[in-house]
């Protein structure tokens, strides 16, 4: 009997359950995908270039689990509010609260099992796609990576099973505290308009100060560092909550007093609806604004980190390759590359001192960065001053900083000290040490020769291993690969975590709006009876809900645009392709707005005549 009632109840609210399932399935799929990266120790060990991804996806799993926990509680609370009258009628007919609790438990289990099955299957498919993309981006074989990873499946099922159990217990406790009349008349409680006065003024001032301090810390994050991060994390959400609670009711009151605007069409009713509704929405709208900032910011941060891999490599060295004593195979590779500039220098090593030829340095003046910091990696100049006629470690001599940096950068991988001396051609030939050479090359496009840079590094490492050296190759390409390994995990985590945040938070806003829809049925029926056309009422609903969605959307985008300064001290271009997360947010938010409008109209408006 209980199973039949559960199936009947879920069928009557099928559209609402589908919306709930969509958010849960997305969350479960992304959570499972994160676990395949975080739990597969064999995969991490066999692919050292992405060793740090495990921590990245572990952090992403924690954030997603935290948001999902509150999402499930809130979404199930919404479904309880939709069916509380139905449960009240069951109790009037003699059903005990224990039976109703079991009925809710059955529905929660059904929703949980369906979402787990669909979400896990989707998670496996996402893992296949992400693994393929990561393999292509990193240009490596992801040995040991399994999209269907059973420890990740078990952990995902266990975690979400516990969440669904907690949600069922929580709803049962809420039901136990309510009387039959409260369940029957739960949708007839009056809304209370927000009050003004001194409290609103104080909240506005405090909110402006808090948000101003938070934005100040974000803008000057490069100077404030850890202090700015901690302060912005506290003050920005605080200011957002205070301003939403204080200014939104005041803004609606201001609009209602504009008689020219209010006396046109259905706007008087629309703003009247909003003025009563907004008091219960301010905290939810502020929460949605912050989570929009987190979701869109996660996507923007991932893209910026991906771009930073190339920037970090370019800032590490002006020249794309640096080969010491190239063998025949290395020379063949170097000759197959189209260099815009290729330089060759000779040197000797004597008692850990590198000796360079002054005439060669004068005839082949190299390029260097105009300033030695990552913010100016693309501004290059050619050294104009004379080569230093002295030693880098002579206390009585201060070498030219441009030449000094260039000559230190040419130190071989297996040379423990960066000490050099510049001598003329005759002095160089008089040295008894073996003559060696170094080849430097710069191309027009570093990324178009990735396969050849990787092969050059492999050959250079073989030479070091043959010499029984414990040193590893340190090159521009090795720096690029290391940064790319971190960035690839970050960009995928940011993208999918951002999608999950935006999806679940838009769902929560939709649930919050639809929770109060049952209270508005009589108001729209009365307007319909006095002759207001259905199209006018539908237009009023679209206008009202557009404002409700617009407030947190604009605030969230503002937080994103200012908050990307958070990465200014570790990323060269924190606003790299910022339009991508903005476009993704706009698309998801618009879809949920249209779904909310459609569901709300189906609840409150009578059918078409």
C-alpha cells in the first residue's frame, strides 16, 4: 500500500522530481569523476606529470560534497512543502506519522537509487571524455587510468547513500513537529513585508563598508597576499548578505512609489507580489549570488591556470631550447626546426668555472627579457652593452645584470655552480680543458614543436644518465609540462565544479520560488475572475521572476569580475577568456529561469479556455 501511494505521489509531482533528479545526477556524475582521479593511486604513480592532480580533485570533491549536502536537504524540503497538504489529508483519514515517515523514506530511496544509477553511468562517460582530453592536452598515455573504477563507484554510492539517509531522517523530524492543521493550511500563512527604519540604514552602511573592504582586498590582492585573501573571504559574503537584506526591500518600495511606472498594466500587482515575497528571499538570493561567483569563478580560474602554463614557460627562458654538446640525433632534430634565431657559443669548464669567449658574445648578442618577472615575459630586448670582462663571483667586480642573467642561464644541467668568467679568444685557447658548445634556438611558435622539445629533453636525459649523473633535465619544455600537469587538472575541476555549482544553485533558487507558488493560486484566480486576461498574468509572472533572478545574477557576476584579482599574484592573465564562464553562466541561468516560469505558471494559472 505504501509503495503504491509513493509511486502515485511521485507521479503527481513528476516534473518537480525530474528537476531534483537533474541536479542530483549532475552532482553524482561529477563527484564520481573526481573520485576516479583522487583514489586511483596506481594511475597517479605511473603518471608523475599529473601527481598534483590528486590533491586538486580531492579539494574539488570536498567542495562539491559540501554544496550537495545542503542542496539535497533544501530540495527535499521543497518537495515536502509541495506534498504537505496531501500528507495532512492522509493523517485525517487515519494514517499515523510513522506511516507517513516510511512513505517519505520510500520516496527518498527511489529518488536516491535512480539518481545514483543514472549519475554513475554519466560519471563513467564523463571520465572517458575527461581522460581522453587530458591525454590529448598532456600528450601522454594515461596508463593505469580506468573510467570505470570500482573503489570510486563504491565510495560515491556510500557517500550519497548516507546523504539520502540524513535527508530522509531530517524530513521525518520536520514532519513529526507539525500538526495536522499546519500541514493542511501550510500554504495559507501570510507573508510579512520587510520593515524599514534605523535598522535598515545601519545594515546598508555596514554592508557597504564590508563589501568595499572585500573588494579593496581583491583588487589589491597582489600586495596584501594572505591578509587580503582572509579578509576578502569574510567581508565579501558578509557585505553581500547585509546589502541584499537591506537594499532589496528598499528598492522595491522605491519602485512602488513611482506612480507613472506603477499605474501601467500589471506592474502594480507584480511589485506588490515582490514586496511581500522579497522578505523571505533575501538570504537565498544572497547565497545564490555568492555561489554564482564561486561557480563562474571556478571556470574562469581553470582557464586562467591553463593559459598560465605557457606563460610560465615563456617567462622562464627567452630561448625555446638550450642543448649542450648536441650529438648527431640532437643535431638532426635541431636542423628540422625552423628557428627565427639560432645561436652557438663555445665554453670550457675548469674547476667548476665556466669560461666563455668574449668575441663570440659580441658577435652574437642574445635576446633577454626587458624585466625579469613573469608580467613582462613577452617584452624582449637585445643586449647592447659590452660582455663582462670578469668573473661572476669576483667581489671587486659588478657584472652587467643583463649579461650576468644570460650567462647564468647557460649553466649546464649537471653543473652545480653558476660561476663564469669571460675571456678573449687567445686566453680561451690557452685553457687546457675540453672545448664544449651550446646551441640556443627560438621559434615563432613554441607549442607547434612540442614533440621535438620532448624528444630533445629525452636525449639530453639519456646523456646525463650515461654520465652517471643524478641531475634531471631542466628546460623550458619541462617547465611547461609541469605547469600543464597542474593546470589540466585545475581546468577540468574548475569547469565541472562550476557547472555543478551553477546547476544546483539555480535549482535551489527555483525550488525556493516554487515553494511559495501554492500560496499565490487564489490571488491569480481572483484576478482571472475579475477579467484579467491569462496572457497579462503570464507576463506579470515573467516580469516578477526576471527581477528575482536578475538581482543575484548581477551581484554574482560583479563578484566574479572583481574576484578574479584573487589570482593576480600567481597568474599573469587572471581574466583570460573571462567571457567563457560568463556565457556558460548566462546559458544555465536562462534555462532555469524559463523552467521556473513554466512550472510557476502551471501551478498558479488556470488552464487555457
